[in-house]
């Protein structure tokens, strides 16, 4: 009795496999160039998304424009591998990607980039030394021009002031802001301790300048002892409690 099957003989199956393998590795130069270019673009986009996430930008959008590539002779014989250029080569506005190809050396790609997203920004011009208020800040879609950390969306504005002039629409970064001092060196302060519903307050003198939630050395006016305390308000500190 004859048995029929639609499976090709083993030898034919092996030959077909070899033909498929050859077809995958012997792409036309145009197809190889397209594969390398797509890999470069994907790598550039992924790197920009990582930079946006590190800075705290929310809902990022990436726009890339490919500039003329510096093509190396030959073609990729194997899977291309991409790497982002060094910090001096790649910035948020211009990203350089190197695609290394087996048998072809290196293909260089350069992209002009634009990264935008949501961040806290100045709702109006903020003068140097100005303490921030709720009306000075709003969430806006901004262009990310630097990977420096942005002000967190849930950041407390109390006690923050600008180090320099901040123009309207400028993303608020931690390097543009500082904590306004609530206690200054030589200032008379109230040392307030509360524990289990009992409040004790004594007078003291600040030996350092500090902002809200920062630690400062304070001299107890009664005992003369120097203690470590946390600034909780203007002229008010809370002593460190030993456990």
C-alpha cells in the first residue's frame, strides 16, 4: 500500500533550509542599507527616550530628522550592531549613531532631534531670588534641551526660590532653584520638641544658615549645649531625637 505525504524528502528539506539561510544573509545592498538605517534610527530614539526619562520629562515625544550618512564601503554580512556616540558626539539636539557591520567596518548616522514633553515650567518671568508661589508654576509641553533633572511634578514649592532670572515658559530645573534660608547664622530661633502630645519650646541661636527641612547646628539658650536640629519654619527648628 502506498503512503502519500505533503512533507518534502529530508534532503530537499535540508536544501530548502540552506536556501532560506542564504537568502537572509545575502540581502541586496539597498536592503542592507535600509536595515542599518532603521537600526540607527531605533537606537537614537531609544537613547533619547532614556534621556527624557532620566530628566523627569513626562509623555515624551521624539522627532528625528536623518542627516546624510557617512557610508563605509562594503555591505553587512551579518547582523549589524549599533552604538550611540560619546557624550561629546551626541546631545539632545543631535544624535550620532555608529552601526558596525561585519565585513563593512562602520556606518555613521547623524540625526537632528527634538524632544518634547510635559514638565513644570515658569508661568511668568521669575526674578532672581524670588520665592516661588503656585501662580508662578504650571505644567506645560516644553522642549527638552538639557538632560539635567527637572523639578518633580509633586515637588513642594514652599521655600524654593530662583537663583537667576527664569523666563516664562522655561522648564524648571533643580539647578535653577535653591531652598530659601528660613534660618540664618546668628539668628534667634525657637527650639520646639513635640513627643507624645507634649510640647517643649526653648530659645536658641542658629550657628548656621539653612532652608526648610535642612539640618543646622543650634545653641540651646538655657544649657549652652550645641545640638543638631531640623528647620521646620522661619526661625523654628526641631531637635534631633535620639532613639
